[in-house]
C-alpha cells in the first residue's frame, strides 16, 4: 500500500525537524533539572541558615504581664522567648535558672514582654546560722566598755581574747594569758559581718557617716572551733575576758602571759633611784644647817658668838 504524498511530506518534515525537537527536549530537561537543583539548594541553604540562627539564639524568661515592685514572681507570671544572642543580657534569667528566682520578690517594676534579670530581684535574706561554716560554733559573750575597745570594734575585725585571773591566795599572783588569738568577729550586737561588709561597699557611706559608729552593743559573737568555745565558756565562769583588737594583716601569736610578779619586776626596773649626793642628812635634832663663818663654810659647825643676837642699830657687827 503506497503512502499518500501528504503523509510522505509530513514524515520528511519530521525527519528534518528531529534534531531540533531533540534539542528542545534536551533543553527542557536541562531546565527542569536546573530548576529542581536550584530549589533543592535553596531549601538546603534556608535550612542551614535557620539552623545557624537557632544555634545563635537563647531562650530567656520574660514577664507575660506587667509586674509591680514587690511582686512575688510565680511560674504562671512568666513565659519563654527566643532571643538572638547579641541581644541577651548577661544577667538574663533562662528557663534553666528560673527555679532559683521563683517565689522571690521583685525590687523593680517589670513591663509585659520584658526579660527578667537577676538584678530585678531583692537578695534573699539569709539567717545568721547559714553564715556559720560546718564544724564551727558561734558563741556570744557579753562585753563591757573596755573589752569592746570602747565601741570601735566592728563585725569582721580580728581580735585576741585575753584571760585574766585574780589571785586566789596571798602567794598566788594575778595573771593575764592569751586565751584565743586571731579570732574573727562575726557580729557586734545585732550587726553581722555580712551586713557591715555590704554597708562598706555603699558609695553614699563614708567613715564620717558610718551608721554603725554611734550604735552601742553589749555582746560580741565569734565563730570558733567547738573546743575553743568550751574554753571561752569556762573562762567567763572563772575569770575575766578582755578583747584586744589586731591589724587584719597581723598573724603573729603570743606564747606567754604576764603575772603580778612580772609586773612588780617591770615597775621596779623603772622605779627612780635616789642619789646620795642629793639626800639631806639628818642629825639627832633634825637636819643640820650650813653656816657661813668668815667666808668659809663648815657643815655642822656651831653658830659664831653673837651671831644669833640682835644686830645693833645701823646694822654694824660688833668688833
């Protein structure tokens, strides 16, 4: 069966256009593959950027409502928000650290959506027992004007405790010995060392405006080893304790005490010695008087005749 002239002509046209059609199909395939590659690369780059962005962000705790000064912060009052690292404050509270601040009061008002900072919270007040180290005992002893260094003793100072025992017999002299040395004062009255240290850091307080300078106290609290606490308690019972203030950098220790015999020896060493040349000799009837007779002096000689009589008128001596 012979093909019609039109069909042959079409086949010849297709045969001539085959290379062009093939090239167009290859171009379309290449374009499709290129578009797919670009989309895949775009998704990969976007995912990488998002991953990098997530790695450079941090979660912080923010207020989900306006919180006033003095508000006790509860978990229902806050939310979590992701913030770029360059915008995160060094003092910002994170979800991991929020448990340390839950239940504490704010010292400043905080607006809704604002990150919470640790400095926004008032410092938790510790009881005095929490300031005492393990294995140490705090003991409070009464002090008088002398043993409190006339009120100049401050919490945080270092002192020595001197123990004085009065003589119990005529031949048993009084003695003063070092009982405890280089002891830190933890409190004077109700003022602890932490309170005094915080006061010293304030810029508005100087030595002239020290609020503790005018406060008087009758007790001093120290933290010492249990066996030293026993010594201190017994010493209060048996004698008198006097505190002596030392330089905070001074670590020297004393190894001996002083008793009344040592004090007598010290006094005797400084007692003035009387000179025989300056002493006035005394006779049986009292001190003798040096008389001047004829221009020469004779100590102890009897008075010259007529010297004791009244002088004649005119003051001339008899010949």
